[in-house]
């Protein structure tokens, strides 16, 4: 059994017991919209949200740093080059139950 959920504008495919990294939530309680549920051969597709289905999410780690991303800026023929990097901050969630 798995579900496709929408959280802060991003979609994730989750199953019970999965841990996912999402953009930093801060003090918000994780509330996900369920877009699709697949249980063996039964498929429920929402228009746009599946009614009566909830996904229980638990915050495992409030802030976790991701891999370093490198941004390069370059303009031809003008000797302009800039290198910059940053590490995005994520929230780690655990999917407890799909009901």
C-alpha cells in the first residue's frame, strides 16, 4: 500500500514506515493532502484530493542539513565569474499510518 501526498507544493510517494526529507517546516504541524492511494489492485484517485484518507506524519528531526549545492554564474566575454554555495535545511518526517 502506498500513497502520493502533497506537502508545501511538492509531491511525495510514501508507504507506511517511510522516512522522507521535506523543505523546512519550522513550527508548522505537518498536514499533507492525499492525491492518490493504491492498495493492492484498488486505486483511488482524488479530484484533486482523496476524501476520507489521511496520512499520519511524525517529525523525526526538525532541522537537517542537505548536501552542499554549488551555484556558478558566468557571463561570456566580460570576465565575470561567481561561485557560491549553500546547504538547504530539511525536516525529516516519518509516515506512521495511511488510513
